[in-house]
C-alpha cells in the first residue's frame, strides 16, 4: 500500500511539473503581444481611427473568432505583431524594417503566409485552410492538405483591409 501511495504521489508531482512547464512555454512564446503597449500598437495600425501615415510599416490586420494569443500556433519567428485585449484582433508586421520579407505561421487551424514589400509599403496575404477529404481520397486529393481560403493586399496610407476569419 505504501508503494502505491508513493507511486501516485510521484506521478502527481510529474504531472504538476509538466503542466507548469507547458503553461510557461505557451505564455512566453506568444506570437502576438497584447499588453497595453501591444494593444496601443494594434490600435495604431488597425482600429477604425488608425493612422494612414506613411511612417507605418507594411502590415496585415486580422479578426479571428479565437484568441490568437492563446491559440495553438507555430512560426519560425518569435514575435509577429500585436493584438487587442481580447486577442481576437491582431496585426502582423514585418520581422525586419527596411527590407522585403515573408512571414508564415500556423494558428487556429489556418496557415498564414504574408509577403511584405518595403518599397511598395504593402502586405500581400494568403490564408489556407484544411480540406475535408472524401472517405476514399483519390491520388489528386492526397497531394492537397490545405486549399486557398482568403487572400488580399493591404497598403500603408489606405484604409486598413481587415481580414476576417
């Protein structure tokens, strides 16, 4: 009986350690900052009263019915932009100022690909979503895992084009 109690206690500690590690990893590796600074930056780029000034970087604004700050995501970049307080509205900015770049990431089941043109001050957005495959996929369907879902362009100095998911 003592051995069983020790085993259960030991498993409980292991689970506790694993759980706390996961929580720390997800909170520290967020792609979008929604602190007060992050919220003001999001507002500067994407709100209805957003500046149309040429000093902004190329950017892409999104609204999603999921909190992107806590959603499952993956990206090669550590920080992609800023989010509103709810985390449902967010802006992606280029990782490096003054040069063309491309950002790709996965969040909430969608694959985002954003091409930034520094010279044109524009962002070209392509979003792909999973494809529901038939019960018996044919050879063509095996190749296709994601299909185009939404695409568009947003340029600095124009009314923000907000991509709604």
